[in-house]
C-alpha cells in the first residue's frame, strides 16, 4: 500500500480514523504522478464524496462537502473540477431545507467563475468565459441559482439577471434557449418551436414497430413505412464521421467498415451514394450548426432520404413519451431551419 497516500488521506480526513472503505474507494493504488500531493487528495475527496453520497451517509456527505466547498472557495478551477459533486451538494442541502446555504454557495461559486459581480441587490451579470453552452457548469449553476431565487421569492432579481445574461451577447444558442425557457416560465410565455413537430401516439403504433430495441429504431421503422423513405440512426459518432465521409470517396468496403465501427450496424446499400450525392447540402448543414453549442452534439437522431433518387433529405430528432428536447438539440434544429435544411421533431405521445 502507498504509505505516502495513506498519510495524505489521514491529513484530509481529520474528523475520524480512515477506514477500509476509504482505502478501497479512494483509488489509493493508482498511477503516482509527480504532483501527487495535489492530485491525490483532490481526487480522493471527489471519489469518497461520491461513495458516501451513493451510500446516503449524511454525516460523511456533510464532511466531504465541506472539503469540496473549501477547494472551490480557494480556486475557481475547482468550481469546474467538482461540478458534478457541487450539484449533488446543492441537491443535498435543498432536501434538508437549507436553501439559504445553497444560495450562499451558488453565489460564491458564480462570483468565483466571473458569472456574477457584486453582492446582494447590486448583483449583476459578469462573464460566461468559463463555459458559455447549456451543459457547461457556469450556465448550469446559473440556471440552478435562478430557480433557487424563484423558490425563495426573489422573482424580480431572477428576471433581472436572466435578462442581463440574455442581452450580454456572450452565450451560445443552446445556453440562450436554456435560460430563456427559465425566463419564459416566469413571464408566463408558452414555449414554441421554429421547426415542424410530428406527434405520434405510441399506443397506436403497430406491434412490429414497438418490437425494436430503441426508440430511435422504433421511429426509423415507422417513418420508413409512413414516409416511404430509407434512413439511418445517426448517433454522435456517426455525425462526427460524416464530414470525412462527404469529403472523401471511400471504397465501399472501407466505408462499410468505418460505418460499422461507429454504429455497430451495417449501412443501407444506398447510404454511401446518398452521402456522395448530397455533399453540398450536408456540408451546409454541418456549417450552419457550428457554434450553436459546444462540440459535435445535438444533431438529429435520424437521417432520412428517398433511396430511389438519393434526394429529399430529412433530419429528425426523436423524443419518447416522457423525454424532453434539450437546449443543444433545439439549437441545432433552429440553425437547420435558418439554413433551409429540412428537419423535424418527432414526439411520441402516450
């Protein structure tokens, strides 16, 4: 056993003796880097907090939460490093009715990240330089803070900060959608989409469709018959591969191997020819969506087309009965609409 790490663990867990569970769950035998005195304690705190959080041990959750709070107060880097853990801490505090403490921690974290400036009634929006997309921690923490303000009755402050953030011009499309949803709920605005929505009653689908293993395959099988189109389920990995596929004419065997590697399935015989015949349109779609969010995410689940003439592209996002369109998915569909790329949301109803 790494005795130096045991000593560091004893220096970290000062409220009791370390246990076999601590040793088993802190990755004590992992690779030792040169700056282990920094890396091991912070990683151990993360791992042990999650272990005790899953175990529901409230005293230990509280103790390890305090360590995480200290890290975050000392350096804004840790506001991002402990992002997932911080969300759990906030949930834990609110379940205990300690919303005032949750608010203090959120305000401190958001000021550390530069999102908020000032104090009390003088709070205003700073910068989202630490993350400007909907699934970045600064935006997630800010949205959580807005909802907490509403629960505490500070609705006007929440509206003011939300409007400032939306007017600042420093957020990606998906973050704007996320925060505008929160503001819209306060202003009693009904959400609307800029793209067509197809509603399908799932309970009325033929059993042959419902036998498919995923909702995307259910939708694909249904739409192939309904629209008389062919198509593929396009996950993140396939969308990341498509730029290379539309730029390069690969031999059929190489194409099939690349497709199978990222999807785990065989491509329809016509799909490679469809990609080659629609290079310009697909390149325009990819270019249009750049910057709507961060990375190659949010792209629609299905790529549909007429296999008889390799035309009539239709990109479809699929949502099951209890699933909701995420901001980064909505942002990409909005960009497609603006660029004239045919797209739809297929929403299953009960």
